[in-house]
C-alpha cells in the first residue's frame, strides 16, 4: 500500500479484494470521484476493512473505509488523509518515516526503499508501452 498524505481518498484494487475473498455483493454503493486519473472514476463500491500497522506488541489497528477501484497503480492501494487522520499519524518527509501512537509507545514506520524502487520501475515499464501506443 502507498501512504499518500496528499490523497483525499483511501483506495484498494479489486485484485486485492478478490484475494481477500470478498464478493462484489459485500461492497457498498459509492459515488464517482476525479483527480486520480484523467476524467471521472467509477469505483466498484466501498468496503470497511481493518488496517494494522506494525506487529506483535506495539501495533495499531483501525477500521478504514476503502473505495474499490480499477486503476493502473504499481501498488495494491492508497491510504490517504482519511486513514492518516484516523491513525493520528505524523509524517517526517526528510526521513521518510511515518509515526503514530501505539499501546506501547510511538510506532515508527520507515520507507521501504526496495519496494519504492520496485514501484517506480513498474510505473516506468507500464508507462513506456502506453506512450508507444
């Protein structure tokens, strides 16, 4: 998942929903939105799912409403401002770290540089055939 403090939506791909074995009937009706790609996007629906940061002793879980939408993204979804507000996160852009309160103190989530490079590489590979067409 991409954590994007500038996004006003929480998005998840239909592929992830299928892997979680959630049927289309479980999705709630939602409206269209714009600004993610050219024109308006029509989500398949929305669903509330538990999202957890960190592990064993010091973790935080919140139920987040995610719009299920088919977009050409190199990641499984986007956690935007609504999620970050619910988790009460603080971003440190110089260190690429996200911090939030947890039951045993502050939870720090550093940027995974390897995953970031893989995402940028996938975006580039996906964009090249599109541009050629």
